[in-house]
């Protein structure tokens, strides 16, 4: 997990300019979900904000809502004074996850992830993270996430070390999936009650 991954300007289908995560080589974008409450704790400090979350073949990328537009300015952490606009959670580094569906209140997905050396946190080895879905269902978001995590757990665990090095800028980014595998993970999950924006699968070389 790291603070302030690279962002870039891109255009929506309607022609509007937005700030989006800068894709890694061989990365596939599955979906984007707005109106997410996000928090991560490194043991000493807590980062919390509202915004949007991207799910890709490599990671969750959370962007603070003000940083989704070119005119946005990063938040400043009240305790550390550190500016931050986005946070990355590499899926290979998620050590545990749990979905919560309370009788009262919003659904959430949370867990633990290994910290990336030099990723901007306070030296903690394990971080706690949580996504809270403030509007709509999760019938598209969750099945894609669980299928993707199952694939990673079954086929890619041996590449954790390489992913750590790549996410820290010290190596080439690992290509987790090919286009056919990515389409197989995403296909068949379209819940009309889930407001996630699902992308057509395409890779970035």
C-alpha cells in the first residue's frame, strides 16, 4: 500500500476532462465506484476521505473526490502535514479481507494489507483499510473482487516479492492477467442496483 500513486488527465466518453490513475503496463481496469468512504490506518496515523475507487487487475486505487478534477488540490494530513491525493492497495499485498453487511448502516469491505517500503506510511508492516459503500448495492463490485482475489491466491502468490519491488518503483510491473483471463473474471456480473461503472476490458502496454 502506498500514498500518492501517479495520476494523469483523461477524457470521459462525454468529453469531460478528469484525473484518473496512471495505468501500469499490462494493467486492466475493471470498474470505478463513486461515493466511497475510504480509510486506512498505519498504527500511528489514519487517512480518511470520500471519493472514488478504481478496481484493476493490479490494485485498488482510491482518489479523494476533490482530486478527480484537474483543478483539484490534495488533502493535507492534519497530523503529519503530508499532502495526499490518492492511495494504492496492490491486490497481491492484501493479507485478509472481509465484507460486512450490517442491518443498519452501509455495506463495507475491509481488511489488512502489507505496507510497501518507501510507500509513505510510518513504518508499519501491516495496514488496516476499509471501503464503505454509501449508495447502492455491491452485486457487481464484490463478485469481481472475490473472483480476482481467488485467481491471485491460486496462481500468483509466488510473485508477491516482485510486486512489492515494482510498486515501490524498483522493478518492472508484474502482468497478472492476459486479456482473456481478465474478461473471464469480469463477465456476467451486472447488478442494476450497483452503481459501479464497469469498463470494457483493455490492456495498457
